[in-house]
């Protein structure tokens, strides 16, 4: 876990983050998979552009169904999806 970072961009090599208010110190976290877990309302603005770019997108938790939002359900969905990937 890295606290206090700003997510700058996802690159073919991984996730580029910066630290601090001025965002001067940048660091690449090398990875082949990025999981975004943000908010409690279904906001799917990234889904279509990512899919159009050929990115495999999975919706879980509140992004999938916000009605009766349940953290246990979201964690279960995330765990099951991670096991399949």
C-alpha cells in the first residue's frame, strides 16, 4: 500500500503515480493488471472508451449494481474475479 499518491496514468508498463501536492516525484509501479475501486455510485464513463481500446473491463460492486450496496458483496465479487483472472 502506498498512501498519498496521485494516479497519473496507466501505461503499457504499469501505473504511473506521483507523490506530494506538487506531483513532482513520479514513480512507475510495474504491473500487467490495474484494478480501480472508487466511489459508491455506478459511474461507467471509462467503460466504453476502455473497451473500445481493447481493454478487458469487469464491473463489480457498486459499478455493477449500486442498489443495496454491500461491501461484503463487492469484496466477494472482487475475490472471485481475481481468482478467475
